[in-house]
C-alpha cells in the first residue's frame, strides 16, 4: 500500500515558471521564474528615476514585459517602500528600489514586494522570491505552468490601455511666468497625485545627437517626463518650439507639438492653413510692396477694415480703420516701420464681441462670449473686456474643432465671430489662458486637460508577431 500523502486540494500548485499579472502596474500578462532561493521578487525595469516629494517618494520606470519585444514599452509609477542591497546568484550586490504591488495568479491575488533591476539578460522578465509565496503554495520544481496560462496577445489590443491604472505622472510645465494658468496646472496636477515641475523655457539647453538626445536645465539633464505642457510666450516662440521638438525627439507626450505652436504664432501661415482646410474666416489680404495698397484694400472689401501686425498678441498692434483714407494711412505707417501686417474685413455685426471656444483633446469643453471695453472694438480680456458663459451653435462647435484639428493642437483657444454668413475664425491660440474661461464658465478646465493627458500616456498596443509557440 502506498502511504504517500495526497496533496492538499487547498494548496496552490506552482511550477518553476508561472504566468502572473501585476494589475497595479498595468502588466496583465508576464512569465515569472519561481526561485525559493531568492528572498525578494524582482522585476525587469529600465529608465528608473525617482520623483515626487521627499516625504512620499515615487519611482517612475518602464518595462519590456515580453522578451524580444523592445518595441513594447509599459510605463509604470509606484511609491517607494524601501531601498535595499540585493546580492544576485553570481555574488554581485546592487542597491535597488523596492515597491509594493498586487500579484494576481489565476483567481488569487495578494500584495508582494518587488525590487526593480535590469533583467534584460535574463530569460524571464520577473523573478518570484520566497517572500511572495504564500503558505499554501506548493512548488512542483520539475514542472511549469501549473496555474492558468495567460497570453501576450493582450499587449496587441486595446485591452492593454484599459488594463493600465491611473498612475502618478511626472509632468513639466514650460512657462516663464507665475500666472493663473501656470499655478492652476501645478495645483490641479498635484491634487490628482502627479508631480508637476515648472521649467523656464529659455533656461533649457539641448544635447542634439542621434543616440541619446537630451534636454538640460541648470547644469543637469532633465528627467524623462510623462508629459510636457507648453506655455510658451510669443516673444520666445522660436526657441520654445525648438525645446518642444527636442522633447518630441525623446518621445515625450507634448500637449501641443512644435508644429502646431509655430503655425498658430505665424498669423499669415495660420490664415493660409485655415483657408486650406476651408474654415470660415474674415476676408484677409497680405502684400509686401507699398505699390499694392489700393489692390490690397480691394481684395478685402470696403471700409471699415482691420489692419493687424503679424506679430500682434492680446490685441496689441490691431487697428480699426473706419474709412478708406484711414486704412491707407495706417497701412502706410506700418510700411514705414517695415512691419509685416494683414488687412482684414471688419465684421460689423459682431459688434465688438467674439466667442472663445476652448478645445481639449478634440472636444469643445467650454465657451465664453467676450465683449470689448466701452468704445473698444477688441474683446481681449487683457484690455479690459468682460466675459460671460455662452451657448454655441453646432456650426460654431464644428468650426472650433476643425480649426484645432487643422493646427494639430490638443489644447486650443479658438476665437470666432458671429457673422451673417456663419462663424468666422479670427485666431487659434496654442497657449490659451484659463482664468477668464474658468471664471466665466465655472468649469475645471485644468482638470479636463489632465484627464486628456492621463488618457494619452497610457500604453500603446503593438503589432502581433505570429510565432510557432506562443506559450
């Protein structure tokens, strides 16, 4: 009679290799080597950087969960619970950050501690040490995959985005000003558990090379950010967009890209871009030669007309010429200063009012009507104008969305006029202020922007590679 004890049916059987998932880190399928000789579990991680306040430090890192798929990158963030020296099987000692995460195997899940280290030379991207093995786990050292098998296919579908948790992000706001909008970016980001750093654009400098392009600041290489929010002033557009291009080269998500910012700041190109996308706007004309003043005015129509410097911001350098003679005088004056300018039709029926539509992530999230100060045809709030919430029409909403899309902007302030022939887009602003529209609409615009950022920085599915053995 065989007196060998039957295994306890309550026990969880583990082979020397098992399929596991780490849902807190957005890793739905990984193969882990089970090693009772190791005390702590280890996860393959690279680009390991600490961030956050000293009282509650966090670590940001990225994972290649599938061996041989360097194109699959899962960004992760976690709170640091410890830092400890770990001696590997070959006798080398390494100081590693320790995090805590939920381990899920089949229907069971429990919390474990994991050290972060480079395991790129190892066959398995994760090692399960004895501290992670519960009392009711029995090891079958000669076998593998005793628990339900998972599939790497999850990383080739939208499920990898859905599996990603809302994690703490490291965000940079490129701004030279301590104004309402910048403060709201910091305040709202930190309220959502992110770390937000304000960086003066002009103090950034760049290491431009093929292997490791970098952005430096105050003598140090800037860390790898999850997202960059550009708040670049018009006076530093050229240098600011160069810094944004560098972040784009590194692969950082930029709320607004260099191309969109440059296009929105170049008023002539901006109008040409809108014309190309058949977006309604006031009749506009531009010429370089002073001999063409009469022809220029005829292209626009009859007085009154708007004469606008190409470099104008916040209503500065914008003149209303009420008669043909006045228009000629203003044009001649601007030409005498060798200034570049546009001539535009004045939309009388707008009566000194315009609509600012705020677009975030392809949606109009708020709109306000701005009215100019007494006797001023310009409705800019910086010039004493007032604002109130307004309900926009479907046509106005479509115009704002098409304009933001034409400039490839995730965050845009689209200014339009209500004319008898439909909405006319005046300008697309790539760094819209938040104070006026948050005050007028009582909406948390900064929060809506962070919702968009959080969605955009989730992992991207990769193409499936068919192999002979997916096990």
